C-alpha cells in the first residue's frame, strides 16, 4: 500500500474528522508535504486535489 492509499483509507474511515477549509475538507499527509482536498456528500468521499504544500501556497 502506498502512502497515498493509506491516507485515503484513513480519510474513508472517518471523513468528517478533518477541518473544513473553503467548503472542502483537508487532510495533511505527514511527514510528506502533501495535502488531500476532498468533499463528503451522501457518505461518498470525492477527492478534489492532491497538492504539494510547498508549491504555490494558497492554492
């Protein structure tokens, strides 16, 4: 299992656990500098983006 797959599995276990930012939720992968932006609708997790946190801040 890759780090991304493990992070997605963690999100799916408790998708409402992480903070809402700008209408979507954000999960920060540790120790890697990546963030997963996602939404939850009808218990379905929709991944919007996987973003590097050091590139284009504020995106």
